[in-house]
């Protein structure tokens, strides 16, 4: 986005191919990726080396529909089917950097989508748990992540509004769809001192990207920037 368009049951463990062995990641694609990181991300102020390295390593073009491969590294979100999008590269990087992740962290992502954001998170964090409400997207993303050997990612098909209770608590939670309130179940599954980032506001209009930091039974909110994401569906809409 410059402003971008821009969930319990089945558990799938992702398995193991070195990123250097990925088929379909040509020198040309790597060049486009390097240019994306420099022009769209680094020059806009994202400076965390771990985030920049992750954005350089993960082949974004393999997470978009084949007909959109040539546009994978462009400065905007792209449709991935089922009314969903893969976020603009800058927003993916910004949200990831804002969580200040370490290699010891366990992260919950709400809204797997194409699987790209989970892949980026997994290059930095210890474990990533990701939930997708749309079964077709869940299956497609899981297949892609398996084929690329992202072995620290666990995927689930279900309503992410309720989180992943048996895997909690989490150091960080990322919601990649708009919601007009902070889901109580997710806040409950966050560690004390943990961080939750989400597009907060009207799901059908512009939202504010905010960082929520849990403080015992309370929390603080920090405004990051204006964004436009697709709505978080399922129970989130019922609670409007």
C-alpha cells in the first residue's frame, strides 16, 4: 500500500530445500527483488537488517497467481483470489519491523492469505502459527509453504478471531485484515509485554495501522500510518 488494499480445526505442519534451491527463482527475479527492497522499502525508512534480508530472500513472485508474476515486485497489493490480496511489499516490511522480532519469538498471524507474510515472519522468528478462514487460500498457501520448505510455520484453517488457544501465549500477533476493534481472544493469548499489530478501523474504509502493547490487564496503542486492508471476516463482522 502507499495506502494498501490492502481463520479451528485442521493443523498442518510445514516440512524442509534450501532457499538457494528454489525452482523458478531466476537471476532476473532476484534482481527485481533487490530493487524492490532498496527502492520501495529501505528508502522509505525500514532499516532492520533482519527484515530487509527476509524481504530479499523470500521469492514473492511464487506467492502470487501465475498471471500476475510480472507484477509481483510492483509497489502495490495484488489480488490472490477469494476477494483477498497480498499486501504491498512496503507494508509487509513495515508491519514486520514494527513487531521488533527476535529468533526466540513465537508469532501468530491472522489471515494467511497467500502465505507470503508468514514466510517473511518465519525468516526472523522461531515459530509462526498462521490461520486462514478461506479454505481454498489455506490449502494453496500450505502447499506453497510446504514446497518451499518453510519448516517453522504451522497452518490452520479456521476463524482467526479466536486465535490458536493451545499454542498460546505468543510474543507477537499480526492481523492482516481490517477490524474495528481489538479481538479480546487475541489480546488474551498475547504474552505480557507482547505486541499486536493490526489495521484498526472501519473494515470497509480506511484504517489506521496500530501497534498494541500488552501491559498486564491493560494495553497501550501506538498509531503507525493510514492503510486500507480487506475486512477480517467470520466472527469479527458479527461483533461489529
